[in-house]
């Protein structure tokens, strides 16, 4: 009996010495091992205002843009800042990758929202245009205005300015009729500059006569990209927290 108790005690001590050691070893295994393995497989390359950019995202951007590693990283940082600022300023920005045209438009809207000193866009208007030279006497000028009003009424019904002019069979010596002419917005009368596509102007005096414009198209051409992008990104980076984690020793 004594021998049996001695063997049991020996086994208890031996087993008790094994399991606590295993438990302690398990406790010392970091809980974040899967995260550490994931970080090692796809390391963080930069953190922009708390937003992590992984190596896989950078590699995808390099493949998409064909930029160098360094340039692609800088561009990706810029895009993170642009998206965050656009969201803050409630500027419509697609979630999918931006085309160059879409990006330029967003950058211009952001620069305006941040009150940056940037050049305004150039706007080209494609218009039908009627101009009637003023007569030398008051009676002739009144008659001329009546003719312009008749022409405008025809255009309201849906015909073009050239078609309306032809229907009225007017004497062309005092008239200029333009079909899809192009003007920069700064050279047309102020009353026309901000008219939307499809609009018909009122009869506008100017240049020694009377004008009438039908707006077919507005083309907005922004200033060179660098004139907007450089000051905008400098402003966004000024307040940004950009951290590049140190590469751990191997």
C-alpha cells in the first residue's frame, strides 16, 4: 500500500510539472500571431492620416499607372488625401478608380472649396448668333427691334436662328447670322456668359446693334493640371500625418 501511494504521488508531481509548463508556454504565444503573419506577408508601406496603405495596394497602383515605385507611392498618398478631402467637402467623387479627366475635375472643385488662388477655367460657347446693326434713325431702330423679336419668337418654337432668318426672308445687308460659331465666354455679352446649354438669350444691345444667342454647347477647359494640382496637394499635405513604418531587421 505504501509503495502504491508513493508511485501515485510520483506520477501526480510528474504530471503536474508537465501541464502547467505547457499552459504557460501557450500563454506566452502572442495572440496577434495571425496578424503578425499577415503583416509580414503584406506589409504596411505608409499610413496616411491613420489610413493604412499595404504593399499589395501599392503594387496594384504600380501595375495600373506604370509609375516607378517611388512615384506610385507618392501618387497613392495624394489620392488618399484627395478622397478624404473630397468626402469632407461633400464633393462628388466616384469610389472606383478615377480617370484623368475625373481627377482633374475633382481637384479643381477641391481647390475652389479650399479657396486656393487658382486660375479660372476657360469656357468656350458653341452658339447660333444673330446680330442686327442699328439703323441711323429711331424709326429704323424700332423697326429693327421688331424684326429681331419676330426672329426670336420663331426660335422659341424650335427652329434654329439660321432657319428663322431664312423664314423671315430678311435683307442681309445689316445682319450677321452665325451657325454653331465658337466664342470664349469672356468675349460675349455678360448676359450670355453663364447661360446653360440649350438656352436662348434675350435680345441684347451691343456693338452698335442687337444680339441674339442660342447656346448649343458649353466646353470647359481647365488650366494646365500642374497649375491646380501643385498648390492643392501642397495644401493637403501641409496638415497630413504621413508615417512610413521602419522596416524590421531581418
